[in-house]
């Protein structure tokens, strides 16, 4: 059998579970966002096409996580089946070494690494920024639509809005009455002749601009005997509507939304070491995650061959365990680098180096037919339990 044919066979065995697990893992992550986005359709009247667009903006973030995990699971299942069906033994008897079987896996790992890097460095920041912008656009466009003349509207936190009439074409409200209880000890009643909503996409805020009115305040504490009246020609009320819908408290773009060039500019412009640490962590983290499929390839091949007797369920559990350990180490490294305990260029690459050396060691032990001893203790433990159970059942 030619080496090219073997490589195609290995690639096909890995590709099928990779595609299926990618769909499953991505759908599981989407399930966490479906209730919140569905609420926009039910309670806010947002068209379904805009909700689908929001889902599309979430996909790159999910793919950057599920793609390395799916690739790892595909390797474990493919090589676990080769070992369970004795195909690996047949290939070795034909003169095909383990390192020769590793070539198509590493080539696929390189492709997945390039794709993951493209997602984490370029696509994911743009999609996060587009998601917040779209969410704000939906919120600001629905603000004036949700206000019905002659009805008290309480969609805004701490505010009750009433308008006598509405000019739908220009979005101008006539005869506005507002009860503002955002400052608990000093509630305000605002009466204005006109009012209109003004969105500010840059700061993700919405301004309710009132014209020709008065503000009435009466404190509820020790100064409740006082009463204040203030007249105005123009008065602005800031409404952080985007944060209400998205549960985001930051009014400015987060580090995850910045492009690579913007990260470099923000790092150079940072006025303190703590901010520099955080921007450095974001930069190295995006690149380090891109190499996850490559290190998973080195780890997955020997572990898949060693766990041949446990079935597909064990491969699935092992993939989740390996990915959990990897991302846990990455999270710890990010925390240490963010606090300045370790340089970001060192801390964020430690998980990759640990998996690289560990995978190389496992691969060498498998190639010289010296199985790892820690894979035998679960089977021994299970055998002892079966022996104890069968011994108790005997009369």
C-alpha cells in the first residue's frame, strides 16, 4: 500500500468525527445564547433575520474553541479505532512506522492552526465589535418604536416615560412626562414640551434629549421639606440601553474587540504597567491558542492508540479532559501574566510547551512499544471491582 493512500485514509478517518463534533460542540455553546437572543424576538419584536445576524457574529468566537477540541476528538477516535481493529498492528507489520502515520495528522494540525489563528487574530475581534454594534443598533432603533403615545413606558431602568403624542416620521415626542428614580434619595419629575432619542454608536449609549421643560425634585431623606424646580431649554438623559440588553457594563471597546494593529497602538499608549500587561496577554493569547491543534496532534495520536479498549465514550471523555487541562493552564497563565508575575511572552506559551514535551514523550514511548503505565490502572481497578462483585454474588 502506497504512503499517499495511507495518508488519505488517515485523513479521512479523522475528518469525519471532526466535522460531526464541530457541529455538536458549536451547537452546545450556542444553546447558552439562544434564550437571551430569543427574548429579543418575543419581548422586543426584533426581526428574526437580525437575530440570525447576531448568531453569525457569535460563530467565530465559538469556532476558536470548538475547532481545536473537535480536531483532538477526531484524532483520538480515529487512532483508537485503528488500534481496536488491529489496523495499526497490520500497518506496522507492513513496515509503516508511527512517525509515518503522524505526517498527515501534523499536516491537518497545521491547517487547523492556520485557520484558528485567522479566527483569533482577525475574524473574532471584528465579529465581537460587530456583535455589540448590531446589538446597539437594534436597541436604539427599537427605543422610539417601543414608546407608544398615551401609555406609560417602563422599559428603561429607573425611568417611567409618558408622551401625549408622537411624530413617527421625525421621531419627535410631544408632551413628555418622565419619572426619574435612578437617584433613590432625590427622585425627579420631568415635564417637557418635546423629546427625541439620539443614539451614540461610538460610546454605545442612547440619549433622550428633552426641549423646553422643567425638572421637579423633592428629596426623600432629611431634606424632604425642600422642593426644587429647574427650568431648561435643552436637557439630556443618558440611557445605557446596549448594556441593558447585552449585560455589558463597559461603554468602551474591550480588548477582545481590538484588531491586532489597535492592540499594538493601545499597548504603546498605555500609561501604566498594569494596562500594558493586559494588552500583552491579549496579544500572546491569540497567537498561543492558534497553536493548540498542533500540540493536540502530538498528544492525541499516542493517547488514542493507548486507549483502544475503552470505546468511543472514553475518547470523548479524554478529549474533554485534555482540553480542560489545556484551557485551565492557559487561564492560570493569563492571570499570572496579567498581574505581572510572569512575562506574557513566557506565561502564555507554557501550556503549549508542556503539551509539546508531554506529547513528544508519549509519542516516543508508543513508537518503541512501551505503553504508559497510567493507562493500565483504570482497567485493573475495573477488573478488581468486577471480581469483588462476582465474589459477593456467589453463595
